[in-house]
C-alpha cells in the first residue's frame, strides 16, 4: 500500500517518468480522496480508473504538470460528476456515510458534516486536509483561481463547524 | 486537538479504512477502452455546417492515391458511403464552397468532400465522384493502430497529417470563416483549423502524445508553424472580431454538454494577430459548458457568459475587447472565474439568471448579484444586492422576474426585479453612468451596494 506521505509529496514524487510508477504511487490515494469527496465507492473506483486511462493517454503532457495527481483527481471528479448528472441526480454524493468507512480515529460526525457540504467545498477541504496540499496546489489541481480556493476553504470550514455543531446537538 | 487537526485525523482514518479496489493496470486500460467505445457508440453526433473557402475531402480507405490527390487540382473519386449523413450549404465566398459530410456513429467518419471552386454543384450523397481542387485534397480513412478507433490521413495542401478520426467531424459557420475539427478521443489527437476569409487556413494538430503543431497557410500558399495553442481538442463555437482590426478572437468549446471523453471540455479564447502571424491563447476555462458570447451593440466588447449549466459552478462572466483582444476590465478577464464566479448551489436550477448583453442578474449560493457593464467607461460592476441566507431559495429560478432595459426620461434604465419571498425590489440603472438612478423596494432594504450608488 502506498503511504499517504508519498502523495502528499506529490509534486516532487510525480516527476517520475514512468506512468506505471505514477499509477502505483497515486492511484489508491486518488481513489480515497475521491471517495471522501463524492462518498460513493463504486463510482469513485470507476472514476479513478477512467482518470488513469486518460492520464496514461496524455502522460507525456500530464507528467510535466506541476501536480499530475491533481490533474488526475480533477479528471476523476469531473467524470464522476458527469456520471451523476447522467443519472439525473440532483445532489452529488450527498450520502457519504453510505460509501465512506467510519473512521476509527477522529470524529464520524465530521465526515457526516463534510458529506452535506456542496461538492466544490468538499473537494477543496479534502485536498487540503487529506492530501495536505497547499492552496496553490489545490488551485492548480482544480483549475480554479487561488482566491476561489481560499474562499471555498473558508466557507467550507465555517459550514463544517456549523453543521458539526448542529449534528452534535441532535 | 484543534478543529482542523480533528478534521485531518478523521479524513486520514477514513481514507485508511477505505479498501482500494483491485487496480491491475492492464485491466484498467481495457475497461477504459471499452467504456469509451460504448460512449462513442452512444453519441452519434454530427455537426456539419460549412462556410468559407474550405475544401477538404475525406475518402474512404478504398479511395485514391493521396500522393496524386494532394496539392494539385485533380479529380478523384469519393466512394459513396452507406448511411452517410451530410448537409450542404452554399455561400457567397467566391464560389468556394463546399460540402462536408460525415457519417454517424458508430460507423466512423468515412467521407466528406468539399470542392473549393466551381465544382461545388456536386453533392456527395448522390454521386460517387466529385471534383477536388488544390490546395485541398483528400483525407483518407484508415484504420488506426488501436483496435477501437479509426484514423485518417489528413492532407492539406499536400501536407500529410495523420489524425485519429472519429465523430464528430465538424465545420462551423463563422461569418465567412470556417472551422474544422477532426476530433479524436482515445489517443488525444485532434485537429482544428480556422479558414479565414482570404481562404487561408489556420490549423492546429493537437497531439498530446507526440507534441502539438500549429501551422498556418498564408495567402501565398506558404506554410508556417505557429506556437502551440492548446492541447485541448475543441470546437470553435464563436467568433468576434473587428473587420479592420488586427486581432481576431476565437472562442472554442466542446461540442458536447456532457462530453464522454474530454474532461477538459470547456472554453478557450484564442487570438490571431494578422500583423505578426501569431496565434495565442488568451484564457481557458475547462469547467464551463454552454458558454455564450454576447457582443455589445457596437461589437466592441464581448460579455463571455457561461449559462450555468454546470450545477456546481454556475455561471461565470468575463469581458474582452473584441477589437484588440485586451481585457478592458483588467487582467482578471483572462480568468473569467476571477472576474466573477458564482460558486453555485446544486439545488438551484439552471438558467436562473436573467440577462441582456450588458446586464445580468443572478443568484449565487449566498447572494443575489447584479452585474452590469458600462462599455463607454470600461467598467464592469457587480453588486451584491441581497443574501439568500435570509430567504428561501428553493425556487431560486423564479426570484428574478424581470430584467429589461428601456429609456425613461433620457436615461437608459435597467430594471431588475428580484425577490419572491422576503426580498423584492426594482433597480433602475443609468446606463450612461453605470449608476443606479432609482430604486424601489417592497419592504426590503437592498443595502449598501445600491445605497452607495
């Protein structure tokens, strides 16, 4: 199993030239991050597979990116979102408790609260606190301005605190 | 433990607890190809419009010798193709049009013929022959190395280009310009070209695997390579440019709302500088779809507007000067999301915004926003006029009931009535100054943005 530390050091690690190595290092971690984001195991698995295929097809280009794993994650997220849209679901992965295992450490209510956030907040929070990526890295990965990352992160955390409190009071 | 540490530990633990599914690389690749093939088979989609001095022919694999056809005036045979779908459209562009035909998926593109001169009377569907003339010749269908997708040898002016060729093949009418896309998917190769009124052709072969080449044929027939613009296979969706300007802007976007293959489907704005022969990318946004372009009344400035079909990201706006390619409202205009971004709310239906070319009013996740452009002063204004936190936005699409622009007492006024529940009002904006001339409200104080004006 690939250590999470490896992907947290993604930009440096991912300069490896071999796609196979990239796949080995990143695939499972990207899957887990996506699962935490969308809360659906089967869809996350399928989306990461799809993203890895596309990454492979464009490896010559993608491997030069500052953060190839960010690109793969975005591809997977977009693909998953499209699939959900096709299934005519209005909310994206709004039931992460159905897909994300209960953590043995930490606060399960936090996961529940995370699952209730809008997807764009969720993805930023996961990349920040699961991958420990910087705001610049997240902006690069999601192809959004850094300011947007900041605002989403702030709003996401604020919402998370609020919803956790509400959940805790119930 | 701080809240953030708690969050980090929780995510770590949940992530560790999640068993990753089996992921043999070969199996993953196989599944991906299969999925893609199915997606393409289901997306029998052909866009065919042609204008301008474009002449391209695509011939089936049984066609003639490309070495003979390429580059010269020549007559060749384009075999009839079963189930071929095509459209034709004549233009006044010096008799230089054109037929383009494509087949529907799952049968890949097999034939398209465009005659650039007086031979345009020939149609592809009814005959097996057509006359092809220089500088365009034949694209020959062939089988690509992959098991799933066909390819084509693409000859332009005698220069062979091998591209993967799948649907869609598209040529889009753009005010006597034409745009051609030969799009691939599985191997990240695509070609697009823009035909200018003088008949010269800009084309780019996008090849993420082997490097992209952008090339241009000038009116004297010489080819020159241009810097790469993008690695995104795209389709030109709109063009705006001043007739006498030195820069044209081209907006490119994916033809698919839900592109089965290109997660990067989105919008690119590129400019072409006639004087310097340069072709550069202004900005791109990958996560937009359904982008529309609204030039102002004089065609000087463009409001680039996403329609908000994306339930997550919602609409976004950017302004560009059509004549110069500059961003009159600051560098941020190259990044539409930075100019304005609706962070969106999946629960809010699409197309909740009302707009005119100069104005728009819409709802973000937490705010009612009114955006207004003042072309003369080069201003882009946006105001937050209310908060959704205090009102029910479950039917937010109905919040904005009216947006209209009309003259009153010498003022060009823009009326925006917003509010359905706790919020309602009318804002009248003086378009000459960009200021709010009057505001009427029904029991709601719009707050500082309007008050300040």
